[in-house]
């Protein structure tokens, strides 16, 4: 299983509407695995949208961030029983939710989707480049390669690192130096745990539909403009005195 990060939050809110004061507490678990050593329990206390104090299981005590929070942290830190209860929460509270996360979310791979595009590198580099962008896949392990006429391409290929989106998903972008050749077929091949077989996406050098629509609309506008221009000339000549050009 890939290394992962999760924050599980339980929110308690006490609202005092008379003076518009808001006080609430959040409990969250941050982890990279289900082992207790990789789990941190954090309790944050907020007052009017500002975090005033925080308990961290890695520190084992409260830390204050405001004048009010410092006083409360000192009060709570003077209570060994309360601190022991919060330290135990890492195992009682976090362990349960982390197992739920692994059973129902982290164990299920998510299929990627692929977008192929072309780009022109800065001057002085290769004249053209194909980009295979792979989005929204999980887990992190993935292999992206290029296939030209049935053979894997090994030269002129570069790739970004696997980039975390911050929502459990990842993305990666692979680049291929590209010189168009007549009749060749180039595909981006993606291999991932969520796929029963490699996902092949064929590069189509023709214009995308959106570009074809723009050209069609532009051509239609040009033709319409010419028709209106000619109609105006004919109308003008027909209105000219002694003009016989409009007579049958």
C-alpha cells in the first residue's frame, strides 16, 4: 500500500449567539500508516475563528497561541489525568477510523484518465512535443510510456514526478519529443493497479473538435460578410439615378 496521508476530523461546536462568540474544538488524526508510531492525534481549540491552543500527541501536551489560549494550555497541562486521556485517544479514536479508511478507501484503486496534447517548447529546443497528462489515479504507483508503431519509445522521453493533488489523487505528465511523420501511430500507454490491461490513448494529429468549430464559425462569418457586402453594392447601384444595371 502506498504511503498516504489522512486527516479525520470530529467537530464539536458550542455557539453563543447573544454576544456572537463561537467556540469549537476539532479532533483529527494524521497518519502515514496504521502503525501507532505513524499516527498523530491533534486537538485544536478555536475561539472566534482563531486557533487559541492545540494538543499534539507527539508533544504530549497543550500549546497556546493566544493570550487566552496560553492560560488554558497551562490549566490543562497541570491536569495529568486529562493529558493521559488525550494521549490514549490516539489509539482509541484514531486507530478505529484509520482502519475504516484503509478498509473502505485506501484499499480501492481509482482509474486514471488521460489527455494527450501537443506543445511547442521554448526556442532552441525540439520543434514539437507531445504531452501525456494522467489525472486522478490512486494508488501512487503508475507507469506511463510511449508507443510508436507498436514499439516502446526510449529516447526523447521525460516525465514529471507523481504529483499529489491534496485529495488522495495523483497526476503525472510525460513528454515525448515529436517530429511528425506520415502514417505513423503514436500512443500513450498507462499501466496502473486499477486497470486490468494497459490503457492505450492514440494521438490524433487532426484539430480537436473545438478548433474545427472555431474554423467553421469563422468561415461562415466570412461568407456571410461577403454576401452582405455584395448585396449592398447591388442595392447601391440599383438606387443610382439613370442606372440601367438593375433592369431586366
